[in-house]
C-alpha cells in the first residue's frame, strides 16, 4: 500500500470507532470511503450489526460483495451516520465533493443522516474552496443553454475559469448513476461558497453541485502523525 493509501485507511479506521451496533449508515464513494467499507465489512463478519445505504453503484457492488447488509432511503429514510470522503475541506468544514461523480446520491444520503463524518488525508484541507474543479451535475437536455447560465452565475461569483464536460479515460462522456452529465468548473478560489451553492441551484438544468455546505459534522484528517478530528 502506498503512503497516501495508508493515510486514507488510517482515517477510515478512526471513523469506524464511531460506528455502533444497530446503526443505519450512509456509505460514501471514492478511494477513502472504499477503505471504510472494507474495514466495516471486517467488523460485520465479526458480528457487528449495521445496515448501509450506498452512495453509488460502485459502493453498492463493493458492499454487497463483502456481505455488508444494505437498504435504500425508501426503506430507511433516516440514517444515523454517513462516512464519506471529500475533494476539498475548508476550515468551516464546507466541502467540494463529486470527484468520483457520485455527488447527487452523496448529498441526498448526507442530508438524510444525523451526522456526517468526512474522512481524508491532509492534502484535502484548504484555506478556501475552489482549487479542485467544482463538479456540477446537469441534465443532458439543453446542455448548451444550461452551461451558458452556469457560466453567468460562476462569473458573478468570481469564477471565470474554463468549464469542461467530464469524460472517462476512454474519451466517452461520463454519465452519472442518475443518468446525467457532469460539468467541472475551474474556479481557483470561491470567495462565497454558500452564496454560489444557492445560486447554482436556481439554474434550470442543474441537478446538483459539489458544494456541501454545513453538512459535515466533523472531519477525520490523517497525516503521518496520526488521524485527528477536525471541527
Ligand atoms: C465521490 C467523492 C469522493 O468522496 C471524493 O472524490 C474523494 O475521493 P477520494 O477519497 O478517492 O479522494 O466525492 O463523488
């Protein structure tokens, strides 16, 4: 395992100490959340009783293959705890998420949870959000018009960097689990993340965006010195 993967696993292991028998869990997506699901599965094999709602098809397949019991938000609309990674974390615990393309389900699941613990290595901590391109999930219908409206909103928010349609390694357009596309907006720095979050929601065609404002309860940040709670 590389040093970076070891740090992610440290954060995931510490998050597991907050999981109690009988909990209803939101299971995040991404390489850090994948470690958490691996470790959770070990505890489940040891007798821990939990039930999870996965935030993506990738996580659903992983959890299923490891024997973690799963449910849906339709069957279990209130969760105790979600554990998920992030692409950026600011000092107020506002996040950019969606690097793995699962932002829509991740936000729905986090919002349905009593608490959200963010797990990450120290590289994800930033002074201000925006260096990581902001993922914006959009309906395929009317893409050009939606994109123009998003550009206007972003420019007013001080983000005038390029917007790109997310593609896969093979060059094909990336399609989310919900059947939408993702526009990645290069901002460099987002001065008012909460304001931009609500203005993006006013654009018809925007399904969701990767600004997670006020959703994280605390973060577990791993560095070579150990995994520490932030917030
Ligand atoms: C997926 C996400 C991930 O949590 C985020 O991209 C972090 O991933 P990783 O743990 O692989 O760095 O938001 O949509």
